[in-house]
């Protein structure tokens, strides 16, 4: 993850967001769901404009379930449901 750390510090916002997203996915793969949840929350909070923000909500939900963080699990499930309902509006 050393190279990924360098990319996260890129001056290009979209490169930073994508690097953070994949860092979160790597942490999930390593079963470090609490840390992954923090990474996805950072993307959602700081980069809500990014196309990766909705995917980060989904991944945050997965990590919240895996780390048994019930309040965050409910929050992200509700947020994801609302997002999906808004997407269906013509």
C-alpha cells in the first residue's frame, strides 16, 4: 500500500478519491472493516460530489455489518435505500 499512499496525496481530487476507495477495498479484503469504514466515511464526507460516493455508501454498509456497528449499519442501509429510491424518480 506504499504506492497507494503516494497516490492518495495526489493533487488531482479524483485520483485521491479513487485511491482512497481502493484502499478501503483492500482493508475490507484484509478483514479490517473498522478501518475500511473510516476510509469510506471520509470519501462520503469530503467527496460527496464523486461518482464513487454512492459506491462508498454501499461499502460502508458492508463494513458496518462486518464490524457489527449496528447504528452505522442502520444509517447506511437507510441512506442507500433513499439513494436508490431517488434514482428511480423520472
